[in-house]
C-alpha cells in the first residue's frame, strides 16, 4: 500500500484521515479482515505499508480496501496468497524483528527427480525445525511456478541471512528479504 498525500493538503486534514484510518483498521481487525500491518524500509517523505488481509474473494477484498480512509490517497498492489505445504501457521509474538521473504525457486534443468524429491523433503524438515525454533511463522505460495512468500523472525539481518542459507533449496532460490517494522495499527501487536 503506497500513500501519496497531495501537495498543499493541510496538516490537520492529514491528521484527521490518519486518525480515522487507525480507528477503521481496528474495526477491520475485529471483523477478521485485517490480520497484520507492517512498515517496510522507507525513504524520506514516503508512506508505504504491507498488509495481510482476509476476504472471501477479490470483490470483497476490494470493498475492504476501499473502505479504508487513506484509500483516497493510496494505491494498493494485491498479491493473492495460497496454502503452502510447509506453512507452520504460527501467530505473531513479541521478540525479535520480523522479515518478509519472497522466494523464487528454479530447479536446474536436468536435475534428477530423486534429487528434487530428496531436497524438497529436507526443505520440509528444515521448515519444521525453523518453525519449532520460532523463526518461520508463516509460508504461502504465490501465483506462478516456484514462488513463495515467508514471514520470519530473527534477531537481525545477519541471523536472517544465516537462516535462509540453511535451507536445503537455497542453491535453487532467489530470495528478496524485506525487514519489517511495526505499524501503529498492526492488530498483531496485541498478540503476545
């Protein structure tokens, strides 16, 4: 979600819309539509958020997003999420920093099927280990071949890189890692 406030907008108008956005975010969380909100690294003057929403279908999601007061100044890029076989489904909790990873896995051409199966089995076992250690919170499949999204916890970027390097599929993956900071309207902050 990227927000661009038009030049010349009075500060009080911005404050009013932000206050209504925070209140409405709480309502959406109570309704089960808004699950989490984060802030990725930002440049000066930039307003961006990453959100995890639940809705019955695309039309209902659009209704939810359109109901948010900041939508008058905001554009949303939506990426549908699908169940992943290695998703531990762990809740948010206080502690280390959160990281979002976007994986693209490409198995090298000519790799024997037995090697692929063995590597995928080791990946599933490692995902269970990392979930048990509290590092892997969620994992989703994205549209397109070999694409996944992960939500992780680590003390810092160095530990996050080490965790990713420990994955059996690492040699076949391209990973984009985004450090996340708390968003003031994140319903996950209330979870302990």
